[in-house]
C-alpha cells in the first residue's frame, strides 16, 4: 500500500514540475511542453508490446518454442523459429501503415503530415526490404497486424497452419 502512495505522490510531483515549465503554445507543441512530449514518445515500446505478448502466449500454449528479436536477422523478427526457418512479425497498424481499409488504427495523423508521411513511408519500405532479405535467405514470414490480433478470430488456426507446414 505504501508503494502506491509513493508512486501517486511521484506522479503528482512530475505533473507539478511539468506544469511549472514555461513553454510557448504553437502548433508544434500542442500536447504540452517538449519535455512532456518526449516523455510520451519514450513510453512507446518496440518490444514486449501488448499484441506481441498475446501472440507469444498463444504460440507458447500451442507448444511451439521460439526465440525473440533475433539481431542476426533482417528486421529483428518478433518471434523466430530457427528449426522451422520461420519468423513472425507483430506489426502495429499505425507505425507500419496497415493497408487494410477495415483497419481503424492506421489512420494518418491530421497534424504535421509533412513529418508523418515520409516517416511512415520509410518504415514501410524498410519492412519490405527486410522481408525480401529474409525470403532470399530461405525464411518463411508471417506478418500479424495489431487490429487482426484485437479481433482474435482465427489466430490459432492461422498460427497452426503457418508453423505446422
């Protein structure tokens, strides 16, 4: 219980400190001072994301064993099955620009389009190159999208077909 009170008081202290930082309100920093925006961006994870954890638990429950984020493979796949020469990427719909028209998570931001369009295009191009390199090395690839994982229907069957073949 004491830890909860300490964490709450630290949160209040951080909020108080952030409010005390003077900043000029412009379109560039509408979400707060640059230190706050930096803190928000630092909370975005590249590994151990919620969709990735769902897939890891599901694959493990199906008795498949895997390695995580192999640095020796292009793109550092999220799950690596070396004996089967198969990899799984768990992509966030926004960060990897999911093309499915049913996906609501991949919408481009309305502000700073001149920043976001090239950034997301580079990510998409990098993903394409990494997939080509992996296929050239003889690896099979499965890309799972955040929205697909949230829907959840047919994931076990899809994973079983991919890993079983």
